[in-house]
């Protein structure tokens, strides 16, 4: 339900843009507006065999969306549910089209980020300062020249770090940035780029983040009859964080090829937000120390006119130290994960319109655990081999892509029983037909296989070595329409609409059990998901004022059909709203930028499964506003941004009993040399 305050703010936002318009028209028409693209969805390219468009955020737009991390930015995509456990230090995971976070592949510069322990990637630890582009694909990226891993997810997110670029004769670029907010946030960062030669460049970036995580929240609960059980204002004390991130990259070009090497490190010490239940508001004494490192490399080259190859390699080391000093059972556990990944991809062009690829990957994962809460740990090791064969063909206005992925998993353990070997082949088919220059029809089918994680199989008390893997069958039909208008106020319009049906067999559900670190696993058997994603975008020009609105909307019916005897048979699965959406309005005028966003998540039910009044979670919505100013002086640029998040101070929960911050302010200052 949208209140009068909401309408009042919409009216205020419109008045801001009208005022900005008047200001712009008063300037000389010879003044130019900086070209800043907005929340674009990747345009279909006629000469490239890409069938499905991606939802994409890129460039300066990432700095304008009141987003602290990658997880915050992904909220603006349709079909996405973000689980946020509160504050800056809380874990943030993504779920695409209600298929589960483990079905989402997150790729950093083309290589997947892994977590064999629980299958989750905490997107909160990836800053936007070094990200050039974020892309989201349903099904998979509709390309065939890619590692076999890229064929192995039901949905994919690609994080593309910035590549050094230099203007004219410059050999050095330096960006200094500092962020400060009302939640005691101190977040300085810098990025240095150096041109070593005409073919080699390097970059180094580092970031420090610190916050006490203290913010007010509303603790309220109503009985099913509507009577208030309790209603009070309290403070969150267990979401503090101190983190450091550093990255270094060496990038080079060859004749008909390129290569790069990247090193990444992230170290954090954070309080783990606890569930606010039974009038417990103080810090819980649960903490987690993380150390995440990886080194990865990529080599790509055209060997012959019709043959291109690429190699990728990665080594990752992840250390986690979990401490609980206040629970009845004291815990002091340490977990170590190691990963080695190798990939070879080869593309052969049979004809200019017919390509074939063969892609082979190998991945090694192992896990050690030590501490007071570890009993009879299995110390598992997993060997995963993947082979993907794909072809794409273009015939007139028709494009076709089909792929077949083989996944072969073998595990070994030092103690207890091991999981049986898994050998699975999964197909995918993508089609598109261009009805006109502006209108494209498309469809895809994909079957996907997901291995249970180490926690699913071997975690003390809840692990099940014979747990069935999940399978998904995805069906999608949709269209894309894009129209450009010349010499008019209304300059462009873009529409992307998809309807889909997903069937998930033997779905594994994971939910926190008393803390963010311990999870309960249970199986739903069969889930059917019917949904629609809508993306609309336009661009308008009023003299020197450019306005770009974007609307995204998602409808999802995700129902559990596991067992007719269950009281929740046919109910909506936990934390999946029927309706959700965002509206974003951005304006550029000379060196000023005005940005407004509205986010809505509809009614849903908590992890208790039964869709009854006691488990009901009410809708929530937030309004955010930011104003930015650029100041150019000689060859330097200063940029300041003032953000107001959750303007109406709404108290809400993304996950039940994990309250989110109310109104907060952020100031961002950056300097570019």
C-alpha cells in the first residue's frame, strides 16, 4: 500500500525535475550534456550471434544508484530477489526467478566465483568502485565461445572489472574516493592505472570499509486477528564490519589476441546479525573473520582464420573463522577451502553464419574444518570435470543456438560415507526471430543439474551424503522492442517482456537456523514457478535536460507441489513475493545529475512454508534520492554526491527478524587525476 507520503514525494520529485528543466533551458543551447547511459538492457546486435539480451548496468550509472555493493545494484533488475540480512555487515545473496541462490553462477572477469561449502556467494563483499559492468542472463549467456562452467547455471551474473584506458598521451590514471554515511561508515578507496607500453597496462586498487553498524529499527508484531502483540523502537548492535579489499591486474594485447592476470584479496572481521526475537536486542557475540584470495589468468588468441582458442586458470583460497561466545554451546570453528580451476575453450567457424565450440573444464575443491564445534568432519574433496559442446547458426532473420553440457563429479572423504559419483548430461536450446528492425521474438529451453554443496552432504547433524541433486527445467518466451526517434523530444523507447515456466525437482531449501552461519536444509521435492518479467525504458530530451526513466516489474507464482498430504501443498514457497518492481528516474543537465528510485516488494510468507496469517510478511517499499555534481579543473575532475536512502524512514525486513536500516544519508567525494 502506498501512502499519501509516497504521492507527496512523487510530486516533490517531479518538481525537482521541472526546476532542473527550467535551469537547463536558461543555458546556452551550445552547451553539451555529458553522455551518461542509464540502466540499459543490452541491445541486440545484428552481426553477432547473441540471441538473448542481458539486463545490464554499466559505467557511471553504477555510481548513481545509491548502491554500496554489487548486491545493492542488482536490486534494480527484474526477476531478482535479494536476501539481505541487515546492515553493511550482513550477508547478501541473490536468487533469480525463485530457483535458489545455488543455481546462480556469479562470474568475475569471466571466471566463476565458487563456494563449495554452501554454494553461496556473498555479493556484499564486491564493491562497485572497480566494476565497469554488471550483466544478468536468464538461462545462460547465449554465446558458445566460453568455458564449460558458463553453460552450467540456471541464471548467470557477470561482473566485469574496469580495464585500464588512457586518453591521448596520458600514461597514469588515479581515482581517489571517500564515502561517509550516517551509519558511521568510513569507506576510502583508490584506483591506480599505469600504461607500461603500447600493449601492456596495469592497475591496482584498494579499499577500506569500517562501520559500527548501529541503526534504529522497529520491532513490531501483530496477532492474526490484527491486534498488536508488541511495537517498539530498538537499535541493531551486531552488524559492525571492518574490511579491506585489494586487487591488482596486468593486461596485455597480442597479435589477434589478449591476456590478463588478476589477483584479488578480501579480509573482513564482522559481527553476524542475529535474528531479533524474544525481545533480544543486544549484540549476540557471534563473529566471523574472512580471508578470501584468488589469482586468475586468461589467454585468448585467433590461431587460424577460422579457429580461436582461450585458456583460463584460477587458484582460490578461502578461510573462515566463526566464533560464538554467548550461546549455550560455545563455538570457535575454522574452515579452509581451496579451489583449482582450469578451462580450455575452442571456437571453429564452419561458415560465416555457422559456428561450433568445444569447451572443457576441470575443477578441484577441498575443505578442512577445525574447532570446538567440529565433530567427525568428513574432510571432503571434490573433482569436477565438465565438457560442453555447442553450435550456433544464423539463417536470415532466424538465429539458433543449442548446447550439451556433461558434468562428472567424483568425491573422496577422509571420514564417514561419501556421496556417490554423479554423471549428468543437460541440454539447452535458444531461438530468436527478427520480425522487423525493431521487434525480435525469442524463446529458450534449458535443463540444469546442481550438485549438493559440502554443507548439504557433510555438515554435522544435518548433512546427508545421499541427498538428491536438484534439476531445473526452464521454458521462456519473450520479445524485445526498441525504437529510436530522431530530432524529437521522445528519443528512444525500449521494452523487454518475458514469460517463463520453471520446474525444479528435489529442490533443496537452505535457511539460517538461529544464526547466519548455521543453516537448516530441507527438501521440497517439486516446485513450479510461473512468472513474467517486464523492463521498460525511455529517453527524453528537453533542450539540455536529458531524462531517462526505467520501470521493471516481476510477477511470480512459485508453488510447492511436493506432496498432496502436506498442509502447504500448492502454497507459495518462502520469501517469494507475487509482485515486485522498481521505478528509476535519472536526469542529466550539464554537470548536475538528479536520481530518484522507488523499490517495491509485495506480500510473501516466511520460511515456515504454510501460507497462513501467522507466517505472513507485509510488503515493503523504499524511496531513494541522490544529487551529484561534477567540477572540472584543468585536467582534473572532482565529483560529489549526496544520497538520501529510505527517505520516509520505513522500517522493514527483507528476511524475517533481520530488520533493515531506516533513513540514512551518504556523502561520496571522488577525485580523478
